[in-house]
């Protein structure tokens, strides 16, 4: 089963070059709601293997990308297609909502 990839300031641009939609979970270790959706994001990584790239970006370790996209609340989930943000979700969400948002861009 696929796992989420770790996205950092250093590899972010490379990850966005994917031909598939890219879901980025902006999170932090100390964030309660982030821990709630963490397992959901991991499940999505398995279910969308080969169809989408699912990754997590630790906001404390990667301030450059966090600031570039104006992430002020976490968890924030951004879906990119062709390098552009096509969806944004702030806060915890049920798996069905996140799947729906991803499906819209496959």
C-alpha cells in the first residue's frame, strides 16, 4: 500500500511536476485536528496510488512553502493540478469530502 510522501520546501516544486493531481496536507505535530485526519490522508494515498500524489508538509519545518500559499490554519489541504491550486480545504474533513475533491480533478 502506498504511503504519503514527505513534502518539503526543497522537493515541493519537483512534486508539483507530477502528471497526476497532488494533494498536500499542511500539518504539524502539535495540531490535534491534523492528527485526526492523518490516518484519512494515509488511506487516500493507498486508494489513489497511480492516480494522485498524496503528501504531507510539516509547516514548522517548511516555512517557505507554508508562507507562499498563505497557510495560516492547519490542517489545510491543497490540491494542485498542473502546478496550480485547484482546491483548498481548511480544517478536518471526513474522507468522503476529500475523496470527492480529489475525484473532481482526476
